[in-house]
C-alpha cells in the first residue's frame, strides 16, 4: 500500500502514469478522492498527458486522521507538500495542481502560497478565496444534513445542487446510492465535518497576489454553491490568472460535451504555459 506518515498519521496516495518523460500533476477534488479506481472521474487530458498523483484526504479511504489535528486548507496543503517531498526523484520537483470542484482548488492555493517551489501552475473549478455568508451557510447546512439526517439525505441534497438539472434528471439513479456521488463520505460524517471546517476557514484574499505561477479559473454560470461571484473574486486577486465562463456549467462539470470542452481547455492552458505541445 503506497503511504507515508505525516504527524503520526498514515497518508494514502497513488501515482498513475509514472514516467520521467511525463510532467507531474497533483489532482484533488472536493469532499472525496480519486483513488481506489476513481481515476476515471478526472479529465481525460490529465490522465493521458501527465503523471498523476492522487491522495485520500485525512479520515477518508486509507488515510488516518487525529481529532486533535488542525483542520484547515493550509494543513491539508502541508500533507500534499510532505507527499511531494517524499516522492521527489526529479530535477524539477514542481507540479501542476488540478483542483476540481471546490476544496482541492483551495488546498492548491495554500500549497502555492506556502511552498511556491512545489507548484508550476494552478487550474481551478468551483473554488473561492473566502467563504462569505451565503457559502458558509450552505456548507454548514450540508454538514448538518449529513450529521443529523444521514448520508443518503446529504447525498441527495448535495448532488441535486451540484449537477445541472438535466444531467441530474437523466443520471439520478447512478448519482445516488453507496457507489454514487460523494460515496467516500458514507459512514464518515466526522471526517466530512472536518473537511467542512477547513472549507469554512479558508481565506487567501490577502495572500493570493503572492502566487506567481500561471493560473486558470473556470467560472460556472449555473453553479448555486461556488457562484461566478466567488470564482470571479479569486481570478481578480490572482496575479497571473486566465479565466473563462461556461454559462451552462454547474458545480460539477459533467456530461460528454462538457468533459470534451474541459479536455480542450486544459490542453490549451498547458500548451500556453509551455508544458504540452499545442494541439494540431
């Protein structure tokens, strides 16, 4: 089992597509993992073009947590930094950070601020610079639903908010249930509570200008959680940000057409920053 020990806790990770000829990427999502057979949830462009590092957040999957450990996006970023230091093995240890659907992008911000030597670029969807009252209340209520009504009620509410209505209508049976969306949180309400705690405390407004690497912020016009206002402030405060608005996208980029567009967008961004050859 690939793991390291950080502050006395086991941290589980996976490396896919390893090779010195492939640039390295760390891919992180929201309240879940891309490990344990879930790599297919990532954009195909990431899996096809990069050596991809994924990990279980504390308390989920095979990673351990301690109730006395700090729960903040900065502390999760420290976990990622420890993992990258452990992996090493390259003359250039900096990686591309792909933060999909919220918290992973927030952790990426903290990583770029705390350890600029480890980050080459940031690509972010569904993210924020700080949790305002509306976002804080939504995240708090999602946590309460999970803790007070159970995982099934939380999953139904979260999925119905996060996917575009037409997609949710067509795929509801697949999105709900033990193998559905946010299935990693089933039976882990306490770990979910700590993830929410980290999200609520995230605030990089005064520090985003220190990030000097190229960044891309994707705005989702139909996202009721991390709205265009949230992602717009993030792009505004970054010193080297590209941005694009998809008015038909919700919190989770889903469906064949949107996934193909995302692949093209990723490849164009990485070509611009000099990592991949431009598409012919």
